[in-house]
């Protein structure tokens, strides 16, 4: 298949690492699907008892990202207290299993005691009433468990939040068997795809030909904060992880003609999608969710190759390794199809686990 070579400029440009899996719209879509699916159930009543007036699963779905900083506004007292008690909160959102692997196993390379699978288990146990020191070492309250579960149910179906790429200096994808092998000499952690760079301008041009236009008018460009300051130059490269966090969600909404997360939820539920069922004790479901995402992570890396190692420098002076990517020239089509499936699966997973907890 013809490839589009996506290059990067190794000129010390700053790469912005996106910290919001699926972005706000993706997470809200997962929450909106679950809101609709639990209507009329005991789970809906139990959820409402833990939420504040005006909250819903859709609205709280970004809470766990908002506590990472002040980009959602000043932290509330509740958020501040949570952050103080959970200094490792950012680790809860992902695991880094080599994407070539078929299964997530405790203590394998790329996993951690505080990773997304283990944290999801803690949230489920807490909501089941089993939140003792062993099953809930973070001492989540039931409300905190619901807030984190709602967000991580979206994170765990983002394939690059589970299946990670490890590369050598020449850009070949490699598979560590043990954590000690990831030595940043012969084998590098690409940080969930954050160090793998797409040419954002070329990808935008390709998507304009392959993906339908948005069903709403484009938002006006943000004006410079200081009068006379020229607008920021367009971003020329985008981390592979960021593409899967945000860009592909935009493609999904455009392909289904959705103007909002709620509309997306309504459209997909009405289509009666085929989703993978969850069976057994809900405490084991995060393993199945991770395995399912690993399968999609393989698809995400199909036909994708990396170039030789290079370096960039962040605004703070940090020098980090990067690799340019080559992807299939139709990549926006299969990637957005996979992302749509994953967003739907995440919403159905969230509804199913809440119903299973509160039958």
C-alpha cells in the first residue's frame, strides 16, 4: 500500500503532550452513553445518590483530568483534598503493556501497582462495598470511586492508554519481556506514543479528503491574549498519542454527523451496536477491557513505522527523544472506525459495571 511519509522537524520545537484521553468530547460521549443506558435501573438511583445536583455521568467524566491542573478552572475543595491524598493520580490513567502482547498480566513489563487496571479494580471494589485496605489502598470514598471509574472506563478503551510502543534507535518496534530491558539505550519507552510524531499539517490535509466535514460551523480562531501579538504558528507535528486522544474523536463525530456527545450517544444507541459482553465478577472486568484495547492497539500500529531517533527540546529545556512516523495514506478512516467502536464499548462497559454493582 502506498504510504504517506510523515516527517518532523528536529529544530528544538516544542511538542505539546496531551493529557486528556479521548479529550473532553470523547469522555463525555462515554458518560452520555452510560447515562442513557442506566435510565430506570437501580444503578441510576445509586449513581444519583453519589452525585451533586446537576451532575451526571457525562458531566463528571472529565473530573479526573481536571484535577491534574487548573485548565478546567480553579480546583474545588473536593479536588484539592483528592490531589493531596493521591499524588500519583496521573499514573492511574494508563498502563504501558507492549502493544504486541495479547493480554495484560499483573507485574508484566509496562504494568504498575497504580496503573489503570489496578485502579479500576479498586473503584469497583469500593462501590461493591469491599473497599478495605487491601482492595482499596488509595482509600477512595464511594463518590471518588465513581468519579474515577467514570473517567477510566473511557481511558481504558483508548488503545494507546493500554498498548504502548517500545522502539530501538532505528525506530524498530521491540517487545520488552522485563521492565529492566527498557534501558533507553537499546530499548526506549515511547511514552504511550507521545514520542512518536505525526506531521499534523499533512494529516489534516488527508483527513479533509477522507472524512466528512463537521456538521457545525468551525469555531473562530482564538485571538492573541496581548494586542499586537501575532497568532501562534500552526502545530506542525502531533504526538501519535494526541492523535488518538483528540483528533480521531473529531473524525468520529464528523463521520456520524454528531454535534455533541449527547447526540453521539443517542445516535449510536439507536443503531443497536454490537458490543463485547462482560461476564463473571465485575472486579475482573478491567482485565478483559485491557485485553480488548490491546487488540485495537495492534490495529492502531498496523502499517505504522518509525524513523531513526531524533531529539527535541521542550519549553522548560527538557531534551527528549522522538521518532517520526510513516502511516498508511488512508489512516484516518480505519483509525476513526476503531475509535468509534471503542467509545461505544466504553459507554456500554460503564453502564454494565454500574448495573452489575447495583443490581
